[in-house]
C-alpha cells in the first residue's frame, strides 16, 4: 500500500513539474536573455532582435510588424511604390491560378522554309486568357510564323484572313516586319473588323533564337493581348487610336512578363529590368517630363504626340504605368479601360471610372511615382 502511495506521489510530482516547467518556445519578452546577436523572433505582432547590452545578450524592445496590404488607390500605390511590382505580380499570378482554361479556336501556320523559335504558342496565349477571365476574345485567332524566304507565302495567308476589311490600311504589314534576311525581328496583331478574326504575325529568323522575346513565349503573349485590346473595338466604329499609345504597348509589355513568368517573381523582375535598361540608364524623364509624355496633346484622339519620342518609350514607360494600375486594381483593370472607351467614353472618363480619381490628378500621382525610376 505504501508502495502504491509512493508511486502515485512520484507521478504527481512529475506531472506538476511538467505543468509548471517553462516551455522552450515561450513568448519572447524585451530584456529577456537571448543566445545570438542579430537573431529575430516575432511574438504577438512584434518583431524582437537579439542585441548586446553591456555584457549581456538580450531581446530589444521590438517593433510592431505591419502586415502589408495591397494599395487600393493610385495615391496609396505612390506612398508604397517599392511594393508595386510585387503586388502587380501577385494579383496577376493569383488571377491566373484561379481562372479556368478557355477553349480557344486556334489556327497555327508555319512557312515552308520557317522553323518556329517558340513551338508551343498555346502555353503563353493560354496564360494570357486566364489573366483576363471576364473578357472574351474573338471567335478565331491565327498565328503566322515566317522568315524572309516565306514573306510571299505569309502575305497570301494574311490576306486570306484579313483581306481589305481590317478597318485600317494593312498593306505591307507582313513585309515591314521582315524586310530582309538580316532584318526580320518583329511582330504584330491585326484584327479583321468584320469577322473579328485576329492574326498574329510573328517572324522567326534563325539569328533571333537566343533572344528572350522570341524563345520564351513573351512575343506570343504580347501580340495575343493586342488581340484582346482589338476585340473591344470590333464592330463599333471606334479603335485603339483612342487609347494612349503608351497604354496599348505598355500594358502588352506588362502582360507578356506577368503571364509567362507568373510562377517566378525573380524572372519577372529580370525581364522587367531588361526592358527598362535604357530608360533607367539615361535618367532623362523627370516628373514634369512624364506628365507631358503621358498627358500628351493628342491623348484620346490619335498617337501623333508620341511620334517625337523614341519608340521604346511607349513600351517601357507604359509598362511602369500599367504595373502601377494592376497593383491597384488587378490585371483586368487594363482591359476595362479599353472596353469603356470602346463603349463611348473618352479615355479620361474611362480612367476615372476604373481608378476613382480624375485623370488630371491621377497622372500627377503616377508621374511622381515612376519618376523614381526614370530620373
């Protein structure tokens, strides 16, 4: 009996010690001892750092951890501009991941002497279509790959789909992208204004095989998104010239990178850095220059105002603006602006409806933000 009593007593002592024994993972407190300078620990919304105080190692007072939240306005994007790339990327990647695949009517034509540099265009075009789940494309789209030897072949096939009904002059469209064997490095998207068919013309010269734009699928993604832009205007008598040229090309530049590299933020940043190399090196666009560029005299009417700038500026500056827009309102905000202008609104009206701020105020905020990268 005594033996049973002693056994129970021992068990009670052990249980009590387990209950009262301090946990190895107990909450950190300011002033408590720690083991290594620089080590951090987050407890109850505060981040503590191990520091040396006199001869002791102790946890400092800690700083409150502020949970990052996506900007909801252009002004908030300006205030947290360093986070704009990650939020734009995240919103795009999340949209792609949760969107169902769309069934696309695909015609894939390759010139008899042409070897396509990128052979699976269904991948980048599929990613772009998932990036804009609320918008429908045309009933059919065609990709024509060709090199200089196959220019005449490409012209015949292009004419078969586009003919004389594109809504603007398409004569020479095929040849201008591939003027010689050593100057064959461009692409475009043309939409038939009657049938709604979109044709992507993509050159495929052997000397461009090592070029990221040609071997990654970004070229296909870029031009495919132009097809989405064009589709908003099909059959309503309005056209892309009513949009800022920097948004037409800049949004396509953002989309190509955010779609193709949607599973790798580092690759997205690398592609973005490559696009911005010249712009960031020259540092020639101050805040007032950016306002002048973005809010050009022909805004909403035609693209003539941007003819005096190097062509690359509509791509790189436009990409920075598009990235900021997506950080605020998601990727579909890009296409929504095209849809609203196609419905009869001016560009300034469309911008205000999407972002909740007047264009006059918004362009100043945007210029202030991206001038950090351009001046």
